[in-house]
């Protein structure tokens, strides 16, 4: 049974007060709070097991390595990866996405990596709703290689313009990179449609699952893409760890991104051969404690059940949309229907700047985000400087949504 | 939280709703345009100097309430004052904004800052300090430009004599 009040007790920070009132944390899309189980795991690791991984033969080294690799198993199971070696630990989503982009870039000069090359005459496609992390690396790759950079536009309701998909993704498309759930709009994209089109033209597909992994069951086999990236700190885990999942066959053929310890097979002054995935892409001492902490977060979520998480948040989203849309002069930026949409709601209020809205809400104890949410093209598309964004998680209650709505009305009164 | 602790003092809200000296001067010595990328705030400000005083100041802009109200308060304080007093006040306001909520100002300085003291609460929020400073920085550069152009004008008239 999913009981939000029981869940809230697992998150010590939720009992905090700010400005003398209880905290209402509605910024989980920015980063989530961490359950006690994750904090305990981090502490236990440093208190009892700390050592470097894959290098030491002593007891602590073996324990640390085992815990770290067990975390990889947990991630693999969580996303239904066919093989554990397909799970590469990175520092966050941004690094995971850059890893793919730079590996493709390095393919230009790596013998045997011809199939990954991108160059003049090719194109790389993203969408207009991308987070900068899944936009800038591809823009840079296009600039470095002479490929064309394209995007699929969004409509008034914050959905991809379907007719543009077949037009922008064509037989010269080498990469289609898109966000699963938009952090700025809440839109959940039609993965089957996008991956289907990319497959039909032979393009590689990269899914930014930063905002979907925490909120719905994620099955990389069902998604059907070649690469999927997400970040630990939004998944109730620590900062400093993210995941790149990639098809083994691709990872095994791709050139490395960063060079260093742990990623080699043998090193000679005349050249180096590289370890098999995932270690090929994990140069240097990894984020050991953080990966183990992410494993604990995954255990925590798995015990609750991602289906239950999704159902809880669908209820919150439906309720929040309904209540927010009753507020006069409030405009939802993104889909107004709860269908194919996540628990992240951006809005503007006529005559009041989003930074004033969020600053005042903070004074009432309500934490929301204001700005362009690292997806500036979205704001440009709608001709606005910024939005206010409320985002929910497993611990969010309808009472908190009521507090948000009451807070917004109070802000309007002060500025009225 | 109590109203007195709020960053949004009534003075700020009043100036935001009813800004002073808003408008474009037709006669001016300098015009500057400043933006604050954090909130996308913008201010375009014109000044006219006469006898070492800020004779007129007009501004137009858009953005968050802190930036717009602060520009309005600033304009009230500096119009009619000498350039040197205005710049001195700008320095004091900058100090206030950099104080992180712990200003070290004398009674006299507090008096001089007048309504601008209402922005004290902003200094605890580094992300918003730029908003409060926008109009003040614009005034400072407009006055510097106007002074420089007045000097070069008088230099060229002297050279012509
Ligand atoms: C959709 C999306 N992609 C990528 C990122 C980047 O995540 P990180 O900053 O952890 O790399 C975020 C979050 O900031 C996001 O919301």
C-alpha cells in the first residue's frame, strides 16, 4: 500500500522549517530529497568499507569493489538492462550525454570506428524542448564535425509537432537525441514514434531520461533506444553519480571518451588498448560512495514499486492542473491535460515576474523554481523570460498543492 | 513569516505598482541600456545634467519588481542632487547590497539612503542583488557618460576659442 505519510517519515529534511514555517518542497525536478536509507548507506560505506575499487586486493578493497559492482547490478535490474556491462557510471546526465557525443567525435580519428563518424552531409536532430544538457553537446558535435544541427519544434501545448518528425529526421540523420519527459514543460514524448522513425533511417537514438527515471518504470528494452541517460540526484540518490545505459554491441565498438586509470587493457608507450565496457568509459577513481548510495535509492524505490510512484504522481498532476487552472491570470506553460505528462508544472502569472512569485512563495515556506530551467529555447518559443515551476515527487501531498495554490493567490493579492 | 521580515516591503510594492520618473526624456546627455540576465530585467535610462546636478532622469524598463522598484526609488533620490552626491549614494547602496543582511551603516547613511533602505532584505539573496542594483548601475554609467561628453564638449569649445 502506498502511503505518502509513511514515505514522508523516511525523508528527514521534510520536517524542516524555513522562515519559521514548515517546508513545502516542490522542486524535485531540480533535485530530489534523499531518504534516510540513502544517507545511512553513504555513512556506512565511509565508516566501514571505504577503499578504492578494482585496485586493492585487501579486504576493504574487495568490499568496496563488491558494493560498487552490486550497485551496477541494481541499476541494471531497475532499468531492465539485458546485461550489467551496459551500465556505465558517470557523474550525472550531462556527462553521460557528453560521453556519447565525444565518443562519436573521437570516432572521426579512430581507425575501425567509421560507423560512428558524423560529418558534413549528415545531420543531428534534437527537439525544441531539450534541457541544455541534451542540446549543447550535440550542437558542439555538429560544430566540430561539420554536420547539420536540427530540431523538432513544439506546438502551443508543449507537444512535439508530429508532422515535423518525419521531415527533420531523414536518411542523413546520424543521431536523434530527445528528452523522455521535459523538465520545463512536463511533456512525456512518444518514444515509440521517435525511435521508430530514427530506426527507419538508421540513426542512433539517445534518450535523456533524467526526468522520467524518478517517476515511472523505466525499461530500456521496451524503449528501444540505443542510449539512455539519467542522473542519480533526481532519483532520490546522491549528487555526483549518473548513468549511461548503452547497447553492449555499440559500447564495445565505440572509442573512449576520457582516458586514465581503470579504462585500459594494456598500456605501452607506443599505444594503449582499452578495457571492455563499462570500464572503458569509467576512467579514474569513480564516485564509489555515490554509486552505492544510488543503489540504496533504487532499493528504496523498488520496495515502493515504480508503478505505485507513477500512480501517486499521476493523481497529484491531475489535481494540481485542475486547481492551478482555477487561479485567474495563471497560464500553464505545457500540456494542460494530465495525459502523457509528468508531475512538473510550469506556469506564468500575468503581471508578476516568476522570480517574484518564487521568492515570495519561499517566504511562505514553499520551494519552487523560477527561470528558464536550462531549457531556454522553450521560453524563447513562448516569448517569455521565465516560468515558475512546481514539481512533485513520491513524498508530495495534495495538501502541499493546496498550499501552493493558496500561496500563488496571496502573491497575486500582494501585487494586485 | 512576519510582514516586516519580508523582502517585499510595502515601499517596494508601492514603487513597483506606481513607479516614479518613468518615461523617456526628449533632451538628454546620455542614454544607457542595462540588462540583468538572471531575471531578464532591462532598464533604459537617460540623464540630463546641469550645473553639476542631475537635472532630469527618465527610465523605462521591464522585469521583476525588485529591479523596477529599485530603479524608481533611485530616481527619486538622485534627481536634483549633485552628481557627486548621487555617486556617493550609489556607493552606499552598493555596500548595503553587498552586506549579506548585515549592513554596517551609520544613522546618517541610513538617513541618506531613505526609501532605498527597504531593499536591505534583498542583500541576503545573492541571486537577487543584481536586480536591486540594475537601475543604480545604469545611473552610474549614464552619469559617467554624460560627464565625459560634457567635458569633451567644453574641451572642444575651449580649443575653438
Ligand atoms: C531533462 C534533463 N536533462 C538533463 C539534466 C541534467 O542533469 P545533471 O545536471 O544532473 O547532469 C536535467 C536536470 O537538470 C534535466 O532535467
